[in-house]
C-alpha cells in the first residue's frame, strides 16, 4: 500500500488521479482503485481534472474569477519583517474547492440522487443518505488546512449569490463547531474577518469589473452574542449546542455543570438556560449555508446535531426556500462501524499529507527499544507504567532541548484510562521530574474523548482558565510543558508543539476513537516550510498495536531507537557548536561587515515616466468580429495560460478601467512595488490609448479591449513598463558605508529539512548543509585545506546578502555561498555553481564591487572573492585554497 513512485513531494503540485494513494497493492491500481476509495471520489477526481484543464469551462463567471484568482494568480504576501513571500494554497485545498464548484456550477447537483451518479463502487444506495438537502463532505488530514477551505467556500458562496442572478447559494453562514476548543480555534481566524484579508481570498478591486473588497460586507456573530442585524451578510459562529431547537439546547457557560461547556458532550435533554434558538435564526433570514468543522459528529440522524440542521432546512422550505448548501470538513468522516460517509467528494488522506510534509511524521520505538520496556506488577498505576512514562519524558526532553534553541516549546502529551490515574500521572511527573514541576496541565475526558461528567466542583472561572491554558500551551508565556488527559482530546485541541505522545492503555472498539484522531493531536507542524518534523509515539504494547492499525490507511510508521543515548526526533537544527570542547569558537569566528545598500528604488520617480520615450516595437491593431469581441482573454506572458478574463455584458457596456487596472496591478506585483498605483494607472492608460498600437485607439471600443488580450499586446505593455520603471526608479548610490557587522558566532539556531550534512571541525556551526551535493563536496575540500583557518556556509539565518540588479532588470537579493578565513587579516567570499545562469555574471560583478567598497572604508581585514564552477573544480582537483585561487579567476 505504498504511494505511487511518481507521487510528488510538493503539497502544491497538482496531483493526477492516477498517482493518488489507495489501500491496496500497487499491482491492483488499474483494476481495484475505484472500488477501494470513498465511492464518489475516484470519478470526481478525474472529472475535476478534465474541468481544470478546460480552464473551468461551464462554471459561472464569478466562480471562474475566484478560482483563477486563488489558484492561478501569483500572490506576494507581506511578512512581519517587512519582506514579501509567495503564497500558494495546497493542492488539497484547491481540489476541495474545485470539486464543490464543479458539482454546483457545472453538474448542478441538488441532492443525493445527483451525487449518486458519481458512484464508482456500485454499492451506494439512497438509504445511505439521511439528508434531503445538498451536502458535501471534504476529507482532509489534520493540519492540511480545513479552515482555509471553509473560508474559501464562504467567500465563493457570498460572491456567487451577489453577482450571479440565478444563484441558489447564500450570503448568510452558520459556521458550526462541535465544542468550545474548536470554536476558539475558528474564532481566532474569523475574528475581524482577518482570514479573508490575511490570506488572498478577496480579489483585487477591478478584477473582471467587480469591486470585491468593497462588496464583501459581513458581520460576525459569536456564540450567545448572535444578533441578526441584516437579512444578508451574517456569519453565525457557534458551538453546536447553541443551535439545538427548543428544549434540546445545552452546554451553556452558565449551566450548573459547566464541564460540558469546555469540550462539549452529546445532548441529553433540557438545560437551564438558552440564549439562542435555531428557529429565531431561520425566521429572520431567507438564505443560509452551513459550514461544519470537525464534521464526523453529524452523521447519525437520531442525534441532535443532525436534527438541528434538518430543522433549518425544513423551516426554510416552509418559506419557499431551502438550505443552500452544507459543507463538512473532517479528517475522519466515518461512522462508528468504520464506513466512510458516502457524501465524501474530496479526499486528502493522512498518508499523502505525511509524504508531502504537510504534517509531522509519526515515529515509534524500534523493536530493540520496545524490549527494554517492562510493565511492572504493581497495583499503583504510575509504578506499573513507570518505564513507559520515563521513556516518554526522555524523548520529550531531547525534543525540548532542540526546539528551545529555536524559541519553541515542545509539549509532552500523556493519555490515561480514568480521572484518578490521570491525576496520579500528573503528580508522578511533577514529583519525579524537576523540569515538570508546576508544568503539568490536567484535562479530564472520558474514554470516547468527550469531557468527563464525573468530575465536579470546578467553577466557571476555573474552567475558563483551563480552556485558556489549553489553547495557549504552545506559547512560551504558558507555564505548562505537559498535558495529561483521560485517553485523548477527541478533536479541536490541535496545538502545534506536541512532540511526544505517551499512551498507557489500549483503546477499545466501543470507544469510537480512530488512530487518526489519536495521532491528530500531535500532527500539526511547528515550523513553516517543507522540512520533516516528527512526533514520537510511545506506550504499552496494546496501545502501540492500536496506533499501528493506522497502517491500514497507508501511513508508514518510522521506527527509530529511543531512550538514553539516542538522538532527538526533531528536524535538523543548525547552530553554533558551543558545546564542542574541541573547537575554539572565537578563533573560528568570521566577521562580515554589512554595508548600506548601493541600489534602491525611488518610488516618487514614477511620475516622471515618459511613455512617449519608451523603446519598443508597436503592436499591430487588429480588427475582431463582434463575437470575438465578447470575450476578453488575458494570458500569462511566460506560459501562455489564461490568467484573466473579462466578459462584456449583453448591453455592450464596457468598463475599460478594470482592464487598465489589471495591467497596472500585474506590473506592480512583478516589480514588487508597494505604492504608486494611482500614478502608474494613469501612465498605463495613456500608453495604451496613444502609443502601444500602430495607431491611436479608443479605450471604450470593444475591439481595443479584445486587442489587449492578445499575447503580443500583453507582453509588450507589461515588459515595456517594467524596463522603463526599472530604468527610472532603480538608482545606484555610488558609494556605501558600514552600518553593522555580522559575527557568525552570534547566528541564531535554525531548523532545516532532513538532508545530507557534514560535521565540520573548522566551522563555528555544528553542521554544514548544502543546497547541492557540490556544496558538500566543496565544504569537504575546505575541511582538508591546511591553509584554511575556518569557513562557514552562508545560511539565510546569517542575514548576509547583497542587493543587485538581475537579468530581468529587477532589484534582487544575492546570497553568496561560503565564507573562508585564511587569517585574521584575509577573508574570502566564495560562490560555487553547478550550472551557470544569466544572473551569475551580474552577481559576481556585485560581489566584486562589494569587496572593493569594503576594502576602501576599512583596512583591518582584506575581503576578496572567488567563483568556483563544478566542472573545473572536478577537472583540476585543487589541493589547497591558494591553489584554488590561482586557477579560478574568471570573474575577477
């Protein structure tokens, strides 16, 4: 049940249906794949792929605009340090949205009968669907971004209803959380509608003639504070217990037994207070979409969760409407008997998420480590399982020490079987391990993961504090380093810093807990990026057997030595090798001056752009038929793919402003300009009107807009402006001065993905990792050079970079590869290259200039550089650094 050998490593890569994981031997892929996956998924994956390749043919214009904006448009997002970074949605998130839009817009699915057309198993019947409304279930591994999917669905539904005359979607949303912990997590993203602005969810105003930002008017109502202020434009974010109809409402924070309020429990009847009635909502609104997080709750038609949503639908039907759509997201859309929800339309399984490093890799003790663990014959719980607890603490301590270097706190998570033993383990940890004194948080839950009803006596204030600490435990401000729970917090408690899970009792089938839910508490990653992270799982044999049952889902569990003397199960940490007594860190240290930039943009100069002085070849102005003028198509200059489409309405009213705005935004994004839109818009408008074509044109003419969608016009317009803006705004200061100094020994630790590395003796760092095999070979060469005092790889964490103008004429950053110290008076900057590109001469020119600048303003240390290409290095095989200098001078 391994992944296909061609399965891509990147979570952003489009996954071909033929490469997806399925629960059988690879030899059965052709014959059995369709019958072994959720029944609707195989056919939908193929159909959605074909639809994607058709550029979303048949979708509503609003849907196409949004899908192209989200998934086919580059997004540069500002970072906290003032720089920008590329943002992409995971393919799993993209596929979920595309499938929902395809089913609604193209196939026009209304109910279960329409969905059954996509059954590949031949075993789906109408009796498997309890609901009579449109419901889609998205299966995504924990940590793969289910909340992002819900936010995208919400925006799509809102704009679809707003802009599409016949839309049956809605601009009111009931966002349901199964418990308070999940509610808090969602509220953190939705508060102030921040997720819609922090992520590139809302297209720029002007895209396809719409004012997306201005039109996105929504009010968020939280829990008991729900107040319907308008008939449209509401997000009701609430715990599921607040939407029970009539006497079924439960779990208020003012209840006598407030334990249900903390994580929620199944409804058992009336409670003493309610502040929100489902009927009150549906009587005041005529359109509604239900978005349900952690949706494995809503599967049993006998339960109040299901009945509440059913009541929404029925009340809307009484008013001549219907529930527009229900979208459920969950990692485990399964019934108690293990059968998957037949409404599942998209599936990103845990095995794929682990393979693409979207989540942590579960690691188990190897056989040798497990044989060292003994279950003692003792009536006292902590004595009986002392070996397992101790191994968990050892593993946690090693992880804690490594992550602490990164400013992160590793969390130990221990599961017990009842509240008494839960307290026993907490006391044992605090009494026997000084680093856990006053650092253990106890949360009592039942065997099925819901809050225990037997624990009483906690006031509302205590429970609120408990809830707060459970949510803040990742923070360094939180005093807690370990969490003890009765079995497992079933969902919602999805902190990122759990590195070690200890299970002290087997699960039973009647608990209705799946191994995915158990591991889910430790799967979320601590660090952004694609490096591997690990969660160590230890426990009794019965517990480990339970965890290993997840292998039926295709998850490959790594087994590594654990205990004293073994390495931590963490990503590679590169740091200053202060603990190595064989190194003189001060002697090995290298000092690099930081100079003021020579190159910068003068944004105010945009007003000086003279479009009549541009150097370019005018574009022929073509005549298009009326039918050809209807669709204005914009294509990517480099790939030729459609990126932007404007459809002229039937009245023939043309808004050329959105087209000019599109080109203006494209130019600004390519050049990473953060201001000057108004000035540049006017320049683009003037250029198109008077200079771009071989004749002056009228912007209001449909034929002009059709001409602008041709590749020749698009490329000429964008590239001409980029060249002119670079020539005008990029200025060289002419001189530079020292503004700071970098000492390598002050570099902060950082994590790197699992990869080959060198253990150096001549570097302040504990490891030398390279971006290529050649860099490791070159590091080995420096180790062996008798004339080299010390050296170091120029990691991003060192923060040494040079500004330069790249081959495209843009300002870019250049990070040289190595620092080499020959003496206290002589340091070389080395650039290594396996294959040369157009930017290499420009980088070398800038590096030479930097050396000349720094040697002018100080004379204590001479700085020089050398360029080393792999071909000549392997051909001539220098044996010393000075010999290398004699032979590698191309760029001097």
